[in-house]
C-alpha cells in the first residue's frame, strides 16, 4: 500500500485517467468537488454511477466494466463494504491503481488488488494529496 509522499506524488504524476466510482451529480458532495478539482488539474475523469446518465457534463458508466480504454486510477467514493466488488472490477479491467477516499477502509480487498498487481491507497483524499504534493 502506498503511504509515503514520494510514492503518492509518483502515482499522481503518472496518472492520466481516473474513474470516479460513486461520483455524485450533487455539487455539495465530496465526490463531485474532488472530481471537478481533478478535471481542472488536467486529469481525464470517467464518472461511474449507475443512477446517472451524466455527471460534470461527462457520460456516466454504470460500472467499471462498462468502460472501454485504459484506466490509470480508480477513485472510490463508496462504503467500505462495497469495495470488494469494486476491486474485482478494477482487476478485471486492468486498472493501474485503486484509491479509497477518506473513511473508506477495506484492507483485505486492497491486499487482493495488490496481489493482482494494482497499486493501492486507503483512507486518503486525492484532492488533498494532489494539492499538498503537486499543487
């Protein structure tokens, strides 16, 4: 699991495409704010939310498996108990990394992701870390 500033910086620098699982259309929600910030920093955002057709003007996907093309990072804004299935999908699509947002704790799921070759981050915010390390 990535937990040093150097490793976090490297992951954020090499990432280009981020699938945001649980991206809300509500601007007051953290997922919306974080995704919008990441877009302003030049990342390609792929919304994943089965309840929406579009978020932030982008086509929304019902699941990670519906995405065609490379995904560098899966940014997870879902409950901890939902992470197992998300990791299964991340592994299936060949994602590069899984990042669990603040308060999302699933160490066993991330161990499976790491065993499949994915980098992992847990209980951290992409926006906070990006601003701190690269902003």
